[in-house]
């Protein structure tokens, strides 16, 4: 049911856009909104086609002990000369293993009250635990001693998911292939969730950028769908749920770039060396400079490479 958003609220939201507070006082999303809008819609439309064809009924994953998960994750790190000892991080209290929290969490990285870097892993007691370990360890490796900068926040998910997906690709050739194939297919629903979540928010930002207004009159100039009430209504729901567009954009970019990383790895596993340079660069270089390291030149071929890698990845899921 559509409810009319008050003019006072609309004025408030425009003010948030005007003073940049809605964008965490960084112009990136506003600067890139056309690209973000097109990317999120493209990814959603591609993935939703596959989603309809996959059976998402409950799957019983094989039991895997935490000891084996640690061993498998450590072998991957060692194989790629990533200098991390998982057992040492556990002993030092940097990695904390917990029972899964009603399936709502997998892993989280943060600083504790003493400014110590902490990874919490919520155990499923199956092969997913080692995937989460790889993901969170990559966050740990590029977590600076102080607060992350904007680029670091923006790109860290792409690296963590990228390395996690490479880990899955390598491991399924050895064991647990059925569980890992299912795990990757379940990722489709996560990707769709993020792309769907930002749809109306990005639409309002695009409207604002084009018209410097978010009124009905401005909307009808830009969009010819007579859908203003639903758009502003959904935008208000997004705001009231305390969602942050900057944080959601981390995943809007992170997933497609991670899939590009995976598909590039399948052709040439030397990308791992570039990923470790990327790991260091996200705390030091610009957004464009970082993506250049992994072969995603924004000016020339970002769009084409994302489209190509998305198509090849979805083809592999369909045929898997």
C-alpha cells in the first residue's frame, strides 16, 4: 500500500542531498550515480534470470570440523604465499570462534575497546566456515591501524569476496564440490538482495543529480513511469530502516568486481599477485588507481569487463 510522503519530509531529504550528509559528506556516489544505477540494474536483471531456474530448497551441508576448516584455509593461504597463521591469530585473540547467531551472521571484523583488530567467525560446522575465514582474514590484512578511508571501505569487500570465490574454485576441484557449488548458487540471492535494496534510493539520487530537486514535477521530467509515489515511499522506508547508501554501495560494487576477479583467475591465476598489491593499495591510492591494478580501467573497459565476467560466471552456474 502506497502512503503519501509529506512535503516536509521531501524537503528534509532534499536538504540531506544538498548538504551531502546523506552521502557521508563524500561526493563519490553523486559523481558516479549514473554508473551505479546502470550497474545495479544490469546485475539485478542478469541474476534474476538465473535465480528463477535454481532450486533454493534447504540443502544439508556435510559436517566439517573447525580443525579441518582451519587446515583447508591455511593451505590456501600458504599456497599463495599469504603470510598469515590462522592458529596464531586464534591464540592471540584476533580470531574469535562463536556459535552461529540464528543464521544471521557469518563473520565480522572490527576494533575492540583496546583498538585490537578482531575477527568473529560464526560457525556453521560445514565447509562454509573456511570460506568465511578466508573472507574475514582478507579484511584483517587490509585493516589499517586507524580508521579506514573512503576508498578502503569502498573496495575491501571486492577483495574479500574475490579471494573467497577463488578459494571455493580451488577447493571444489579437490573435495566438497557439491556443497561449494550450492554455496555459490546461494550467493545469487545475496547479490539480488543488495541490488534490489538500493533500486529506489539510487533512483532518487539520480533524479536529484539531474534536476537538483526530488519533487513530483522533477520526477516526471526524468522518469516517464508515473511511479513517483512508490519511489519516494520506498526511499522513505529505506531511510527509516537506517540503511546507509554508502555501506550498501560497498556491496553493489564489491560483488561484481569479485566475480570479475574470479573469472579472471580462471583464465590466469597470476592475478593473485595483483590482488596482494590491490590489498595494499586500497589504503593508499585512489579508487581509479586501485582498479587499474587488477585490470579494470574505469575510463575504458570497466563496463565491458564486468558484463563479460558476469555472463561467464552465470553460465558456469547454470552448467554446474
